[in-house]
C-alpha cells in the first residue's frame, strides 16, 4: 500500500494492479461465524472506507501447509479520520486471553496465550493448516481484547519473505535504541552452534537458550544506521537479555514497520523502476492482504496523505502472570481506557493525557 502513496500513485497503478491478485485473500476478514461456503459471499460485502480505521498486521515464521502457524508478531495500525498519521501498538504474543470456539477448525474455547489463536484456527484436518483461516480466529480474539468489532483491513507477513523485501530495498535505516545481543545469530549472520546436550533437546528448561559461541551485537545509536535485511529481522526479533523483554521487542518491531514504510516511500525506491519491481515481487511472495472488499490500490488512494514521519508507536503496559509457573501476560488496568479511546477515535487526546503510553524512541 505504502509504496504507491506519497505522490507516486499514478506511476505505480499498473504495477500495483499486476500484483493485487497475488497478495489478496479476502477470506482473512470473514467473520468466524460464517461457514466456509459462505466466506466468499461475506467477503464481497463492500463499504466505503470511512472514519477511523484499524488494520491488523500479523507476522509469522516461514511455514508450509503441514505446520501450524504461530502469530509471532501482532501489530495494529490505528489511523484516525483525518488520515494524517498512524498509531502503532502491539498485542503481546504471550497475552493470556479467552480464545473463542471456531467451527471451521473444530476447536473449542480455550484460555491461553494469544499467539495460539492462529494455530488453533488454521486447522483444516488431515495434518493440513491454513494461515488465512487461522487469521480469522486470531482477528476475532484480538477484537475481543481491544473492542474492535471488525478490522478494516488485515495482512499476514511471512518473515522469510519480508527479508526479501528489505533486501530489494537495499536495507533499512533504523535507530538502535538499546544495546542488543542476538540469541540466535553470530557476527557473520550464521546461526550459532547449539550446546551439545541441547542438539536433540527442544523442550527442557535447561535448553531454553541452547546456543553457544560469539553473538551478533547491535550497539545503541543516536542516529539511524543502515541495517542489512538479516540484521534488521534479527534485531527486531530479540527479546532475551539482561535488560530487555518482549515489550522491548514489540517496540523494535513497531519502529521497524515505521522505518520500512519510510524507506518504501523514499525516492530511492519509488523513482527506481527496477528496485520498485523487485520490492513488489518480494511482497507477492511474503504478503497476504485483505482490504475488506477494497483493493490495495484503493487503500493506497485512501492513505496517500499519511505522513510516515509522524507515525506514533504506542506501548501498552503489562505484567506477567505467575501462579507457580509463568502463564503469560496481562494488561495493566489503564489499557482498558486506551481501548475505549480507540473505539471513540480520540487516541491523540488520550496520549496527550497519558504520555507514558508513547514510546520514547519513535
């Protein structure tokens, strides 16, 4: 969507039209009450893009149709009625929630971590899984948490393919807001060696951190630094360290989305047909999008005045639930007030009154 915004719409129309079918799957936002046979009919119900809008973005690891997808990253973009900016906030993947029963996958209701909702909903039977079907249950679960009755658009991003998008753009510039050591990769970008006793052990607590040897180190910076694709993806997925947790990871993922949007709309990309084509090719292999009956191009038209530099990343305070063992995360009580402001399209006023909800490094 963002590639065609910011005054480059005319040049990108033919290109976007070519790739619209490749990335679009309207079943993502079909209500979970709908039978599979009804999903196509539901998806064709089209309304004007009006008022404030909420877009659900879900990042998953590379998966085949025989592996249940997990929602590794859950981000919501709230765009007010005036369309001048966007507010990004994350739902912790360990948030303990009530997941509804889902007839399409044959799963019952459960109370567990929210990232399981996509895996539950994706079950097709016979050992097959569908991320698009899983998105339906995840969207309903996130909606119950946030009060968003139905998302205006949604997308699934495959992290492996997303890496190719960053590569096509020649990397991405980000401020590194804290020192971070990679749990998974060495300085050369290769996967670190596994501790010998953990090579065949993927479940015991003693092997929760099974890697050994030199680690890739990301040094805190005051100014944006250009990161290669593998560095950016590795950096925003880290959550282990003496001074960091999953809330830091959420912030870094929001910063990454903002940096990606800015890079995609830069002159370096939109005025270079070869680079733009490479970005769209990569997007076609990593992105699944539903615009609630509206095409990518229509959404680009709607959001063309959005100022990426003014995007605000929001942190929702939470705390761990420990009852003899770690059960997940829960939001602090004041988050309910944020969700109320979200429903009433008064997020800017809420943040003005609650500045601690705004990430210091936007």
